[in-house]
């Protein structure tokens, strides 16, 4: 199988990551519950991972790194915990349902107001519309760092500096970038960065989290046992406990820790993924009948190419790619409804090819050839 | 190290469980996102685990098994998703903060009314007080299946039949029993059973979930991407998607699946754990200066013995046990504030010894000797 569905989850993990999970499963207690060796080892591993993540994302405080089971949970916490009835929020049409559905929910239940930045024909947000979206009650800007459909990277620094200028919170969904494109909270003026461990970070499924700037207040989402302050009726107010209830996924976090180490010593990953994505784009874009979506003239991109072949159903193309060529892609609507609307692909969906550094240029060429053949079958 | 903190998390996992996680980390895609081999393999593994869990807990429908990252999340979903402003709930003093804090939160934010069944001197709920707790607006009974402090098992069948008789929901927290004491939703008349994977079920951290009876309505807690019905603004209403947003912990779930297989072929585990617990209880209970908490005359018990030595700080005893004897226990308040209040151990806490089938009778004897020596030091 040629696995080109890395934007859904990276299937191939570094051996170091798997070994770290195995080691944890052989030795780890419950972090924060007690004071014996199993507990202390777990607590050290988890705190150490917070520290690594803080460094990785440019977060000033390790205790402001909160673990969740995926970025959807982090986004729910960030959105439900900061926005209320009187608020207005600015977001983009690139968003995933993990951002849209919490916003729609708050709109329906509490009357949250939402403005969407319009999108240009290449699927980029029209940043110049920011000022006209601004209202008196605007509380936050929420944006993905890259479209999970087109791979276009959002100019987060621009959104961040606009947010800073107008005293807004800036919540960044780094699900598609963390691990492959630098995410520096300070440089981007991001107040909350939500990430997932199992995509470009190459960590285990069931890991993810959020980095929170020092002065940002987020109401608890889940509440429960914390191993500290048991007699308090409310969730303890200190981070990270405030936003973490119940036993953490220590085994997965150990794997994520090893994944960060791996990423830190493999800075060439972006180049490799970008080269395969670029070669694939160039290889397919002049084939007759192919429509490629997104902006390929920009510098930074997530390693994603979404396309359609004539008016063929994206699902069928994806099936043929897998059945006849052993190439795994993803088709359909990609949980990004507004992006499909903007690109005019609501019905057809799109076939998404997404690359990891474990892919090869040979696989990339094979994928180009497969697309060419399917297009030529007529 | 003699690890006797299995009620916090089982440190030793069956090799089959670790192997299953490794295999998943080498081959698993993102369940429900696409249709290629990696995805299908993940989807099959996850659906297969739902089926096994449904059978394990006597849940009629595999699609009514919902995955969460721990039982705290499952309890938050169950409580926040079924109880509202006008409601009254009956619970017990045995509850963990994972039940208490969501209830207190609803009380504070929406005016939920809460009644606690009183507790007898052995730490059991006074079931005969059930009728007087009942109000016109009583919506549910929520109870743990066993105290995480004393190991006392709650008569869930009695609570369940009372709930059925009066048309109440019965939500059961099986965190301390699932995997070691049978939990049959049908036999217990439970409407929702919440469980965690990393304790007696011997699965990975980061796994857990809930089994839901067919006609029970639970409002979504987290919302976001589901891989299906992308154009819907709301979370899809069908279970399990309704209560699962974002990528599941497929790697952990693969481990949990292997853990269920392991449990199914090792029905002798309860006997072994019970025998060690009973021997430990008998060995320590006649040592001068020892107070053991809980009811040891009952049949079923979770494999837990909580004690104090004279008026010694439980934290210090636990430290001595670890430093001088290499015995890992847990001390302090155990996230069960009302149980400590009922037992008069709010200040002192208690030292908890909890057994797994991977412990041995030799370890049990060593723990008895250690307690004897500490008590005799005077």
C-alpha cells in the first residue's frame, strides 16, 4: 500500500515512538495519584512532555500545556471555555467541523455571533476583509493554521497581529501544521494553540492538547478527579489541572514525547514532504481533465494536494486508486463544508493526497502515473 | 517494587495488550475517515471492540458503546447530557469526584438538586433510605459500583430495580469493578454504564467509554468532525457518532480489545485477587493499632483494603512502605471526599492497598509484614 492519507493520520510512526509506548505500558503508574515509583515516573514523563511541548510551540509555561485526547477536544475546551452569549467571533471558511460545530452550537444555544472571512478563488482567506468583520463585541479570532482540504497555510501572523491590535483572543487550530510547519505562539501572537498528536507530529492516536498564554482564562469543560485538592467541590483553578480531569493517557503521552524528540532531530522532514507534494502537484496539474484546488504559489504549504478528475465522483476515484493501484487517499467532504462550498465541490468532494516524510519520491511518481491513467481511461 | 496501587491504574498489562497496541501503531489508519485498507482495518478493529464491550457489559447494541478517553469523560457526558435545571438526582457518599464534581457543577450552574443516600459505619449505602430520597422531579440515580476507597461493592441491582420501579435513569460508574466483578447492564437495570480501560480491565491508559441502553437520550458533550454527514451544522444524532467527536484513540482501543480477550480467558482473576485481598485483610486486621475501613463480611468486593496505622499520617505511612519496603500504595484523600467524611478520615486520609491478578501471595505476605513492622515501631 502507498499510504497518502497522512492528513487523516500518519500511519507510519517512528520506531522510537512505538518503543516509548511499550516502555510506558511496562512501567507507568497513574501520574498525580500517589507518590511511589510508578507514579513519579509517570508524573516526570508527563511533566517532561509538557516542557517539550511548551518549547516546541513557544509557550512560556510548561504548566500551561494541557493534554487532551485529540485536537477536537482541545478546540471544544477553547471555544466553549472562552466564548459566551454576548460575544462575536471571526473565523474562516477553511475551518474543520471541529471548529465549526462548537461555534454553531454556541450560536444556537447562546446566540454567539459568527463572521466568516470570505475566501478567494484559490481557497485563501481574504485578510483585507478583517476590519469590516470587526464589531464592538468581537471577542476572538479562530482560525485553522492550514486547510485540511487544500493544504493552503493561513497567514496566522497577520490574524494574530490584528487580534493583538484590537484586543481579541486568537485561537489557532494547528491540527494540520503542528509537526511539519513551525508554530510559535509568541511569533504568531496566538493565545491558544490546539494540536493533535497523531498527524504530522507522528505520535500515537489519543494524544493532543493545547498551549495557553499566561493571562488567558478558560472555563473548565470536563470536571472530576485530579488527584489534588479532593475536598474542593469545584475543579481546581490552577492549570493544567483546571482543564484536565481523570487519568491522562500516559502511555500515549510517552509516545508523543518520543515523537517530539524525533521531530527535533529531523528538521528536514518539511523539505522532504514539501518536495513530494510539489512534485505531485506539478506531475498532475497538466494532465487533461484534472482540477487541482488550492494555492501552490505560496511559500509554506501543508503537504496536501486535493484534486478531481473531470466530473468523476471523488469517492469512486479514491476507490479505484486503492483497488487498482494500492494507493490510499481520502475522498468526499473532509469535514470542511464551507471550503467545499467556496470551491464549488460540495457534491463532488475531492480526492486528497497527503504526504509524510515516510513516503518516497517513487511513491509520488506512482501516484502521478495512477492519476494520469485514470484520467486517460476517459 | 511490589505494586499494590492497582485501583489507581494497573501497572502490569498482559503482553497481548502491549502487542496489540504495537501492531495497531504499525498499521492503523483513521477509522471512519476514508475507505482504504488502513481505514477499514481501523474501523473493523474499533467496531469489533464495540461488539466485545457490548457483550462484556450486557449492552444490547454494539453501536451504543461509546469510546471516551477515561471514565471521567464518560461520566461527564452521562451527567451533563441527561440532567437539567428542573431535575433531582439521588447518589451516594461513596462517589468519586468524577461523579461529584459534574453534579456540583450542575447544581451551581443550573440548580440541579442532589440527595445523598446516608452511609453506615462500614461505608455501605443505607438502601432503605431510598424511598425518602425520592422526589417528584427525581430523574436519575447515579452510583459507583464499588468504593474506590474501601472496596465495598454497591448493591447495584437494588438501586437498578428501584430506579426501574420509579421510572428513573440509573447511571452506574463501573470504574472500580469493570474487569474484575461482572457488570451486566440488563441484570442490574442500568441505563448507562461508564467504565475505564486502564484499571481492572488491564487495557491502555487513554481508553474508556460508556454503554447506553437503547432508549436513553444523551445530549452531545464534545462536538466536531465525525467523518460522516459533514454538511450538517450539528453533531449527527446517531450513536456512537453523537457522543464521539474527533479521531478516536484507535491504538489504545486495539489494546483494550486484546484486554477483553485476555479477561475472557482468565475468569479466575477475580478469585485470585479476592484471595490476596482477603488474606491481606486477615493478616493486618488483628495487628494492634490498625484500623481497616469497609465491609469485609459481604460476598463481592473490589480487591482493595484501606487502613490506617494509629494516628499516623497516611502519606507518611505510604512513603515508608515505599522507601523501606518497596511497596507501592496510595494515601491521602483518594478523590472521594464524602467517604472520608463518613469514615472520619478527612484529615488522616487512608493507605490503600489494591491488588491485581499479577500480584502474588508472597507479595501479599510481604505487605502484611511491612504493616506489622511499621505498627510495632510504635
